[in-house]
């Protein structure tokens, strides 16, 4: 059911700033704004109502309606539905950015009958009123959280409706195939020209290629949006935390000569060319240690399991030890980079020995102390991330959300089933598979969506958006 109440929330982040924006949306938005905000004469002398012309920012004062006490000097704009952000009447108060001040004004709005908005509730209303599509709503969230040029480009393209158009195009083709099959069901006996099963099989194959291509753009899209994740592993004291600090260019992790200093996973991100890379420093791999350290090592293993990339650090000033073998095992079969750290000290371990011990990866001579090998490491990491992200397809569309990927995977599976069945099965069966594919694609743009899906999507938004 469509909500009928009026919501309020700050649209700017909590904290001190020059300006804060408080947003109201719903049937009583204008009325509540007018009880709080009063125009002050600055060059014009209209009455309260006329001074607040729609779509115009006007200067006024915010007053406590109970006491009449002035709280702030603020701008107000009224944006009537259905052409507003949410499709409802929207009022915005642009007040000074004081933490207490904003809280006080919001409290006055709720006393006046507004309800504090849930995260993403403004966007959700915009979606329900047909102001924005689901993928556009998600693009707004992506735009706000973009951390790199690639992420920004992707979000803007999606906001522009590029993804929605592509998905709608694919869905249109599926629906056309389905209508051919249904025509066959209904008029199969009559003498009208329908596409042959062979032609339909051909269409399905082409469609499968396009859906798969879009599905496979996920790796690139996700990495552009969230960054690739690299986990640093190695035995205690190999210099993992020093490598993290060097890459970040700050003393993020504590470095000491005491083995077992890092116990929890510490992470921060850097920019590698167009890609963000989230780097995680972990507890050193070894047997023994206390309870806390053992939990830390368990966490290391879990992080390695889900990382895109492993950075293995070996201490070249010490001979090969059993812990190093465990580290090599962790890297097995995964994209990884090996560093032979501490090359500034006298050498007891070299690349040849690591390779002999089954390390099958690029090994870089390195020193976290002198930063020797740092440019080579950055370059190698960028190449690896590029490889994980997969080949770019020029300016074609990428998906970046698990929700889109899962829907495309279902569509792909259903199209595959249809293609398998198209030669021999009755048209009803094939039409069923094709229908499932259309439904899966429809879920991406919000053609078919239920409350749970909407909850999951809009929960990710911040308050006031
Ligand atoms: N000489 C030298 N010492 C290093 C180097 N990298 C780290 N260290 C030292 O090795 C010790 C352990 O470093 P740390 O980064 O805490 O290792 P972690 O336990 O693997 O995180 C510290 O005393 C560091 O200063 C290096 O490249 N050369
Ligand atoms: Mg450490």
C-alpha cells in the first residue's frame, strides 16, 4: 500500500557544516514547513504564502511555533508533486549546518506531524510514484558512494538509464520469442507463417550471448564500484604491516619487532590507476600463539578465501620455515603476488628457493624499510586487478550489483533451458522457460518486484535520500 504520511530527514550528513538541508515529503510537507519557516522581508513585502513561491528559494526565519522564538535564518523551497523528487509535495529547509540546530528543527517537524524517514524512503517513494526506475535509484546510491573515476562513470551511465534500456531491450526480445511460441500454441494448425523452431533456436542463441556478456561484466563493475580486495599474508614479522603502511603511505597498522602484533584484520584502500584496491593486513600465519592470535589466524584464512588477490610476504633475511610453506599453500590456485621482503638485510632466502618450494607466482625483491620495489609492486598489482576485472568492452554497459548478476544468471539459465528444449519439446514447455527469463530480467528494472526486494534495495540508502 502506498504510504500517506509525511516524512522528514536531513539530506546532508550529520556533523557541522556551512549548510544543512532538511527535507520533507508527503501531503503535509508544505503545511509543516510553513509553520516552522517565515519569510523575512528582503526587497519584497509579500505575505507569508506568496513569498514562498514554488520552486524558488526564499530567505526566512525558522521559529519554534510554540514559543515564537527564532532558531535560525534559513532558505526554504517548496516543490509540488507530481514533478518533484518523490512525486509528492516536497519542502526543503536550507538551514545552517549545526548538529544541535538540525536535530531541533527535525524535532519541530515531527511535533508538527511528520515522521522521521527510513533510510532510502525518499527514493522509494520516487520509485513507487514512477519518478525513477529501480536501476536509476541504485545508480544514485552508487554515485554517492563512488570511490573512483570508473565507479563514477558507471553510476552516471546507469543513472542515465543505460542499463535499464539494455535490459529492457533484451526483455523485449524474449517477449517476442515468447509471443511466437504462443502463436504456435494457439494457431499451430492454421495456415499462417510462424518462425520455425530453427529460427527460434537461433534467436535464443543470440540472446544467450548478449545476456551472458552482460552477466560477465559483473567482475569489472563490482571492482570499479567496490574495489578489488587484496589480502596480505605471511608469517609473523615478515613485514606485512610494514608493506600495508608503505602502500597506503601512512602508519595505519602498528609495526613492531614482536611477532603476533597484528591480531585483527586491518583494511584501507588505495587507488591503482582507475581502480580502487582495498588492502587488508592480517595476523601472521603460525602455529601456537594465544587464543586471540589463533582467532586472528582463522580470520586471515577466511579473508584469503574471499579475496580477489593475495599478497604473500616472505622474509628474505631468514631461512625458509614451515610457516612459509603454509603461506604458499594459501596462495595456491589464486591470483597472487609474492614479495621477498627485507632485501636490505643479509639474504638467507631467494626467489629460486621459493619457486622450488612450489610457489608458482611472480616474486618481487622488496624492502618495506627502504621502499625498494614499490613502483614495481604497484604496477604488478594494477596489472593483476586489470586481469581480474576482465577485458573492458569499451563504453558498453557493466553491472555492479549482486542483485543484477543473480537476475541475469537466472535469465541465462532459463534461456539455456529453452534452447535445449526448443527442438524437441512442445511449445508450452519452451514458452515456460522463456517466460522465466523475461521475469528474471524484469526484476532488474522493477517491472516485477515485491516488498522484500524493495526493502533490500532501499535499506542500503542513507537517511534523507
Ligand atoms: N630491515 C628491514 N626490516 C623490516 C622490513 N620490513 C619490516 N621490517 C621490520 O620487521 C619487523 C616486523 O614488521 P611488521 O610489519 O610488524 O611485520 P608483520 O608481523 O608481518 O606485520 C618490524 O621491526 C619492522 O620494522 C624491511 O624491509 N627491512
Ligand atoms: Mg603485522
